[in-house]
C-alpha cells in the first residue's frame, strides 16, 4: 500500500511538473517549438519608378505584413530589420531613390533597422557608382557595403563596386572574407547573413549559366563558411519554387521580387506569364535560440504564406536538408483525382484542353503542366506546356492548354502535372477527332465536284 501511495505521489508530482513546464512555455511554443530571437524581412527588386507608385505601395504592404506578424507573436513582437538586395529603383534616378526611401523609411517603426545594397544595373543607370553609393548612404543612413550586428547576428552586404567597369572589385572580396572571419571568430555556431544583388552562380533557381542571372565572384569565398545564409535577387524567379532554396557548402536563398516574376521553362529563358507584373513576394526570416531558421515566403499583394521552411542551424555542415539531390529524391509524382477527366474542344488544326488541377504529393508546388497529342500509332506528334499560378496565392481549379498544328485525324490527348524536379504524374487522357489541314483540300475538292455536277446538269438541259 505504501509503495502504491508513493508511486501515485511521484506520478502526480511528475504530472504537475510537466503541466507547469507546458504552462510556462510561451503561447504557441508547445505547438511549433520555435520561438524567435530575431526577425527580419528579406526582399529585393523593388524597382521604384518615377511614373508608377505600384511598387512603392507594395513596399508599404510588405512592411505592414512584417509588423502584423510581429505584433501577433506573443513570444517575440519585434521586427528587427529589413534587408533589400538591390535594384531598389528602375532607372537609378535620385527621384526614384527618394521615392524608395519615402515608401520604406516612412513605413519603418523605431527599432527596425534597414540594411541593403545597390546594384550594378538598374540602380546604376543614371549615376556614376561613387555618386550612387554616396547618395544611397546619405539618403538611408546605411553603408553601401555593410557589416551590421543585430541581436548578436552578423549581416554582411556588398553593393556594386565603385568602379563603373566592374561588378565587384578585388578589394571588396578581400573585405568580405575579413568580415566573415571576424563574424565566425566571434561565434562559429551562429548563421551569418550575407547579401548582394546577383545570385551566386550554380545555386538557386535562375542562377545557372544558361539562365544567366548568377555571378561567379563569391563562390570560392562563401564555400569556406557553412554558417553563411546568402540572400540574392536579380532573377525575379519565384521564391516559393523549391529550387530557390539551395544548400551545399553554404546556404543560398533567392528573394523573388517585389515587382514582376520570371521563369525558365525548358529552353525558354526569361519567360513572363500574363500575370507576371501582378506578383510581389518577400521572406519573413526568423531565428530561434538554437540558431534554427524559419523562412516564410509571403505573397505581398494577398498577405498570404506561399511556403514555409525550417532550416536546422546551418553552421553545422551536417544540417543540409535542402541539397538539390535530396530534394529531387523527395519529389513525388503529383496526383490527379481518380475521376479526373479532360474537357477537349477540337478546332481547325488544334484543340483546347481543360484539365482539373492535380494535387501535390510531397508538399512542393506543381510548377508545370504538359499536354500531348498521340496519333493512332501512339506517336506523340504535338506538345504544349503551361505554367500554373503556383507563384501567387490564388486558387486554380482548372488548367487550360492549347495543342496547335494538328492534321485531320484521331488522337489521344493527355495531360501530366510536373514538379520542379521534373517528376510527372500519371496522365489523364481522352480520345478526340480533329478537323485538320486536310480539310482545306476536301473543301476545294467538294466545291470542284459541285461545279462539275452543276455544269453537267446544265449541259444535259441542252
């Protein structure tokens, strides 16, 4: 009996201790286990123009989202910084820089720090680089090349060189390594946030040599520091595409853009969908006490979360969940509903195919739909693709594709859904008949027969 009472007492004490621990945790912490100690916005390519205030309003919306998230967090209600990775303006005029700072600086509360860089191309169109960098600093109070420490975390940025003939000069690269060494020496277990305008070549979506938006200057340096989390823009490629988060020797993150979106599809480079200019996105970046990083990609126009990632402390090189080969291996075929059916409208030499949207099977977005037409022999004779609106927080229930250049005949038309890593769903198919190019010959042949018949009848009358 004594042992039972003692065991019961111990059990109750343990239960009360666990309850107190749970109640002692900040609200929501028991659900996610993530409590921020640092929060900042990362964005780029605001492209403020003299004759258009759309992007200025998007900057204001972006800042509103950041503060809304901070205000709603009972654990940590601060927005510590906003980082803008270049192309702040569209033509690099002083008026545009003034409008940029009116929008951003006018939206920032006390306690939020601006860190950012100016780019070689758009920001440098109207001013010499030295003048550009000086004007930027005088306007914002931020250094063009900076090393800032915010809540104990190091932020390092490089603007375009003072030399108009160079992207970045040798002295900047030496300086970058010196700053990284100092940051890592202070605490090798913390991530170090690096920013510049162009992607590091061969990292995130848009940075390949073919895509053309990456530069080679930083690779040899950054690969020496697993602590580095590198933010860059320039490409406008969507931040919620899984390829926009890359890990190797360091971590690279594509920032998307506050202005239009861009894509590479197969051999089509710099593809802009019809709604490209309607897009705007940024990252909400948070770090917890264990140096884990939460990334939330936000649709600025819709104030909606497009994607969310949790990066285990990147200072440990073993923490590499987002290596491309790993992500590729995790990519699963999208799935159409069992009763999915195509609606096909055959036309002259073509057909319009409407397919229901497929569902992701791995949490990654479906980034492409492909259609094909097979002839009676099973040979694919025509293909087409279309981009779903995965880069925006919009609901899309149907996908429409057009297959052109079809001759008259019978076909099997099919549609597949595809992930960012090329993994395709099982097809949804339908048999159709198309009135194609042969109909032209038939039409004139029938006219000829009609007139021949009429001529014969007239002849018979006489």
